[in-house]
C-alpha cells in the first residue's frame, strides 16, 4: 500500500523567512496530493492541493510542487508570519483506492516574531 | 452552519465501557470517513463509507463498528474500551472520493 514520508518533523524559522516541507510517496497510482494545516486543538484544514497532471500550484504565499517521476512533492510558504505556526500534514491518495488519504507524519512549524 | 459536525467533542470514560461518537455532514457529500489521530499526531484512516456502503476497512480491532444510517451520517461505536483507544477521532466527508473535509474531532480519554 501507499506510504508517505514527510520531513522535517520540526521546523523553526524567523518571521518573514521561507519554509519548505518535503514529502515522498511510494505508490505511483497516487494522483491527488493535499496539504493540511492543523492548529493546536483544531481540525486539519485543507490549505492547498495538487493533482498529478499539474507540476506546480500557487495560492498567495503558499505553493506546492510535484515531481511525479521522483515521487515527491513539497510545500513552500513565503514571508512566514507567526499565525503560520501549526502542524502541517502532506497526504496522498488514489481515486481507485476509494479516496483513502495516507498522511505523512506531520511537520511542526514554528515562526518566531 | 458547521459542515461536518461530530458529538461529543470530549469524552472521558472507564476501561471496559462501550461508547459511541456521532457524525453528520450537511455538504451533500457521498463519502464519509473516520480517522484516528494518536498522541504523536499521526492521522490514520479507519473506515470509509460511500452512499452507506462500507468501502474501506483498515486493520482496526472489531471492537470498533461503524454504522451509516444514511449518506449524511456515520457513527462509530466502540466496545470494551481500552487505554490504547485514547485518541482524537475525526469524522470527514468528501464528494466522489475527492477533497476531504474534517469535522472538529472527538477527544476520547479512557481511564
């Protein structure tokens, strides 16, 4: 089955710097790659997603890139702000597997003012 | 207005008890899920229903039994609770197995 590895597990940056979180997946059938942000005590919330027919997607300060050949995808946050501090999860799923999302282990991002 | 709502939000119970968590979504989605988040924050799928039919059943002890009376509801019943069942249980839904939206979570503590 699918396996998703996420790095780093913790990331500390200064406000205004960029943050990059990387994930790799194992199942070449995976075709949907969402990223979720989870604040303390809250639900995971979708912040951006990318499908396998696209190499890059941007939404304001957030961008995601996908390399299908290497089976890895990354989240880039520019101009980080203290409110970006949270746990970020990458995930992968394949439609033919019932939409089952397999999550990475999570990255705890801390943005220092 | 909550899209995916689950109750109760907090549950403290003794080992050996039986408890249920209820979930409802008003998004009109056809697929619902239960995910478990452990103390290390790892999120893992437990079950998925599509139009009331069980389509995903991961390696979960049979003390856990999901029930979907209709496509807007997915409940989780847990028998003979154990200490290791303590976790946050998230209900979620999607349309046509696409983008998944999570409920607020149910914090279960077994003492």
